[in-house]
C-alpha cells in the first residue's frame, strides 16, 4: 500500500514552489501578499474577499458592477442592494425552499420591476 508524503494535500508535495502564502488579515478585508498586478475590473477590486455584514459592504459598491449574484440568504433589503449592484447583463440566482419559492418570486419581481438597474 502506497503512503502519501506527510503534509501533502491532494497528492501535491508541501514543498512545491507553487504553494501559496497564507492570507494576511487587515480589518474586514483579507488580501494576498502578491497583489502587484493590475486588478481585472476597473469598477471593483476582484482580488479581495470582504468579510463582515454584506449589507454594509454592498452599500459601498458602485451601481452595476457585479456579473453574478448567488446569495446564501437574503431578505428584501439585501435583495434591493443586490439588484442595484447587478449589471444589466448579470445573472441573479436565488436558492430557496419550495415552501418559500412563491413568496420569493413575488418579492424579486417587485424589486427588479422597481429597481433603476435597467434589468426588465
């Protein structure tokens, strides 16, 4: 029976030159040390994971800057903010229990019908 090297993850050696350095925490933002290249989006730094209340973070984002939204849970206030930051060509996925699906559909129809995001 073959034995894996100690410290290996998924069969890769822990001494691999491609191993990543741990993330450094700074406030409510987690950043990687090797952030020297240009960010891929001119509207939003997509190399950063924001931690904390997403409603506060959403308020800081510019309008129409997100391509894909898949909230874990979201009530009306969060969905209004999510609709605001969603691009006109973006996708919004909402996963819910079948008991709530009709209520969620009505809520999302109202939000996206009334939002100023040019999504209808």
